[in-house]
C-alpha cells in the first residue's frame, strides 16, 4: 500500500550500495522539440525538458540553466530541490532573463544535481530557429 502523498510512478525503495554510488545521478535527459522556434505561431514555440534523478537519499539541489556558446548564462530555468524520480514539464520559451527573445543559434542546456556524496551534470545543445 502507498502512503499519503506517494505517487505510484515515483515511489519505491532507494538502495545506496557502493555500485550505485559510482553510477549517474542524472539520466534520460530529453529535449523536445529540438530545434524549436519561439516565434509565436503556436508550433514548436517552447522546448520541453524531461529527465530522471537516481540514487538520491533525499531531495537535493537541482539547477537548470541555458548558456550561450561563450559560456554566458542566458536564463535560469530552475533552481529547486528534487528527489528520485522522472521529471517532465520544465520548458524554455526562448527568452533570456530580461524576457527578450534570444537570437537564433545554438545554446547549451546544463542540468546539475548535488547528490549526497557527489554531484552530476549533463549538457545538451539546443537549437533556436526562426
């Protein structure tokens, strides 16, 4: 039986063995659509992000940011604490921190998680087209 607040898709037992601690904390990162075109026509206007967090003993800090190719941070998409599970629904509308549409081009999406004893991160290229 599940307890109050348990989600059948996310509930379970976490086992922290030495073999698991050497694995990834972050997996199955998916961006859709990529490329995307935030031009306001209602088609592929927003990139959606999905990812899985693994082997965490408790909710831990997760940061998601968009960077230009020079390494300058363009936008913070999330800075939250999250537990093990699959996460969907975070998106990027192609705007920078000031709300302006970014120029077309390539950007880097970075997801970083601080685990109990170590961190993990992944980067993926995002294409913005008009």
